[in-house]
């Protein structure tokens, strides 16, 4: 079984924030691949389904970003999932809006959700799908940018990105991150 977690914050008023793009991505994957309805479990919400030949558990931790790892670790322990079979979808300031990069392991780069996962799991050896939200330009504007809602000008590229991620999900499940990123880049064209 593969565990894919979207990182975000649970409050209804936070749904459209840039920090919640991880939740948005797994929501679109669940919808596109006809997963079960979301239900409460592991201090989060889970949906189950198949992508290609892989049984999948999608997870949205409801513990707030800073404690995402607690929910992920509960699901991981229950299903005895190796860290290498976990993928985290999260916002990335250092990528232009609409750009995607995939990497295994590495540091948290100041991302509190990743920092929590590293701390709880004791290893950073999981896959990270970095979803670009762009940088506001100066360090003192980062918090407002990350916790701000996507604007009207973002809606076209955001919808295209979420669709592209869901469309290419089979490649990611098959362990083909380069093909996954290429397919998304081609689908995005000039929208990012």
C-alpha cells in the first residue's frame, strides 16, 4: 500500500490558502481516480482507492500543518508502511506558481509540515511533491503570502496544475517521477 498525504490546515476558512495546495492536490486525485468518500481516521481524513495497480491511502491530516507528522505516523504505523512508500504533497515557495518538482528525502527547508513528518517518522526518506506557489519577494511577506488565499489571477493555473497532477498520478505511483514532472510541465504549457 502507498500512503499519499496532502499537507494543509483544517479550518474551513483556510481551504483556499496557498499553504493548503497539498490538500487540494489529494482532493483532486481522489476525485479523478474515484476513491472512496473521505472519512475521519488517524486524526485526519482518509480516502482509499487504486491508482494503476497500486492500492492507495490518501490522507489529509487535521492536526494543523505544524503537527502533520502525528497523523501521518499513525497511518504509517497502522498499515506498516515503509517511509519510502509515503509521498507528501506540499506548497513550495521556491518554485514559480504552477511548477512541480519531485524529490526523495532532503531537509524540510523551513516547511513546518515536513519538519513534523521528519520528527515523527525519524527519517526524511519519503517522496516530496513540491507544488510551486511562488515567493512574495521579501522574507517579511512570506507568512502573509503562504497563509493568504489564492487570488482570482491564480485560478486558471491552479485548476490546470491540480488536473495535471491527478492526470499524471499513475506515473508517480509507478515510481516514475521524471515522467510525472514532464507530463505536468507539458500539460501546464504557459499557464504556470
